[in-house]
């Protein structure tokens, strides 16, 4: 069944796409009418997904997802979607596409596929990651991979003794350290990651994030850049004035790099009540953004607070399940 479906995705006749549209309308009879699903992606990787990369998708899966979305759904830019929503004339099965963090593979892998299907997307970029070429959790992962010892002693920075004897232990160490370090303010986080990378003797971190020239080219091609802070802090653990400073600095920097007026914001980590609060939503509104996006699952309708827009991506390996879950998402209230 799945094989046949995949074959139809590649060379399906028009009745096939028509039938899928009817199927989606049937699954979400009211929801698909006036609701928007905002898809969220992070990494799009050229080969099989690395076990250490959370939230990543392989390029082949991303390709069939975009083909399916372009044929069955109405893909809109955030500007178009919000405008149509205001006028109450959002078409059925409306979808917008977003990426968080600004990884280099968004340019090398995702962009050619988006262009192939004529799709526009918004890329939420971390300012300092563009400047420095990498982000703390990537430096951490590369350091963990580099260690060639059974254990590493991190008691001096309060992280205990970590086992790294095989790949499974390294995957586990990566998860555990990520969880512990993401709760720290950027300065403390950088200090501890620097300590670990020194121990690992990993010095040559590969460039993993978009650079300024790539951002400019993406904008030339019609893509939109959004703000994802300067240092990717968990907003709930930094003082509110530091959060304001971080967001503003990033907005000004990205205005300059993109030549666009940055209108949209995505909260780092993105879970309301856990990683940021309503206070931050008010702050983002005050800083002259037009809308802001969480990582909680949901849809957007006319009544949704534009500074608390939820997103959704079905992480399914088969097209049928992907389509079904995307259709079902339109039944969510917010
Ligand atoms: Zn992020």
C-alpha cells in the first residue's frame, strides 16, 4: 500500500491529487476551512538521519513531504496567511512552512526542494550562529563524538562523570548534557561547553549554520527571514531585560543582513509555560513584531493570539500517515 502510494506521489495523475484533497476535507470538515497549519522543521540532512540530531529529517523524506504538501494543500507565506485570516478568507487546507535555528542544510538541502515545488518558507535564524558558524549544542555534539575514552570527568563544572564508551552511551550523554545545559543563561552555557570542547581537543568545528551571503540569496529568491534571538537562550531563565536586549540585537542584525524588516519571531525551545511565558509574548509584541511562533502543537484561526501561534509537523515515515496526521491537525482548536 505504502509503495503504491509513494509511486503515485512521484507520478500520480490529477484525479489522485483531487481524491486526496477530498479525503483531507472529509477528515477535517470544519477545521480545514478557516485554519492554518504552520509546519516546523529544523535540520534537513543529506543522508540518513544521524542518531545525535534531534528533530532532523532526511532529504528524501523532506522531498516527498513537500511534493505532497504542494499538491494537496495551499502553501502560503506568513504574510499571505495572516492577511487572508484577517479577512476571513483563508482557503481550505492552508499551510505555511517554517524552519528554526538557521542551519546551513536549510540552504544546501531544503532550498532546492522548496524551489522545485515553488514553495516559500520563513527561516527563523539565530544571530550569533550566523556570525560564528555554529551553535552551542552542535559544538557539544561534535566534542562528544571526538572523545576517545570510556569516561569523562565533568564534576568541576557540576555535570558529574559521563560514560562515553560506545555510540549508545554517546547518544545518551548528548541528550543528558543538552537537557542540563539548555536551562543555563548563555554566558554560563558557553563556559561549560568550552570546558567540554577543550577536554575533547575538538577545535575545528564545521560551519553548520547559514552565513550572511546565503541569507541574502534566500531573500532574493522570495524566502523570508524571522528572528530567533541572538544567543538562543531559554527566555524563562534569563532576566526580562536581558531577553529584550537579546531579541532586539538579533532583530537589528537580521534587518541589516536580510534587507527585510524582520516581522516574525520564534521562541527558542518554544514551549509556553516551560521555556517562555506570556510576559515574553507581550515583550515581543512591544518590540514591534507582527506575530510570534511557539513549538507547541496546534493550528491558527482568527481568534488566536498572533504572539502565541502554535505549529505542527507530523514526524511520520510514510506518506499516508503524514497526510492523515496533517489532516487531523486541522481539527485542533489552537
Ligand atoms: Zn531553536
